[in-house]
């Protein structure tokens, strides 16, 4: 819930700042769903993603903000590619 809602809803500067961060992030649209799952696995396997204390400190969101923006950018590009492919014949 933290990554899906809280980090987005509480983005410093609000949604306009989040939109700017997402637009500035790199967004490769390729790959397969397996590749996408492996990308996510590599992120959650990173040191500090799950703090050893099981407590999130005040800097957690700041440390991971670039990852949030990058993942949103990639998800947007991939969704657009899927929709463009699916709707191409209409």
C-alpha cells in the first residue's frame, strides 16, 4: 500500500511535481511480462528496500522517490504500447 498509494499521494509538491518527475524519468517500453516481473524482483531485492528493523524511517520515501517516478514512467509507456497495439486495427 505504501508504494501503490502513500508515496504517490504524499509526493512533495503534489501531483504536478510527481508528473514532472515521471516525465523526466526514462521509460523503456519493451520487454515481456516476465522481464517486468524480474525488474520488480531486482528492486525489492535491493539493500534497504525492506529495512532490517521493519520500520520505515522519515527518509525512506525520499531514498526511493526516483524509483517510484521511474517505475510509473515505465508502466505508463508499457500500457501505452499495449493499448496502441491492441487498438491499432480499430
